[in-house]
């Protein structure tokens, strides 16, 4: 039962991660330094981006809880 929940949670987590908008110029910007990648910039998420971000956080926490629960049960 817990394994099935873990598989569903991980599939949803992958889908939500793929739906998130990119916040950088891609891999070329990481190597060339173009675009001024600032990891500590104060960027506000709004609308659907905020919902997807919050759901990703919740599903990530549920993922770790399920992994620990499966380990304890076995």
C-alpha cells in the first residue's frame, strides 16, 4: 500500500517539476555567465507558478515521509 502511494507521489512530483517555468537562461548561461544568474534574487511567484511550487514542496515532503515510513515498516 505504501509502495503504491510512493509511486503515485513520485510520478506527480516528476510531472510538477517538469511543469515549473525555468528561472535561468539554460545550461548555456551557466557556462558562459550571460544573463546574470542570481540565485538569491527576490523573485515573487504568482498565480499558477505559486500553486505548482507549493504543490511540489508538499509532494516532496510527502515523498520523504513515505520513504521513512516504508523503511520503518520493513
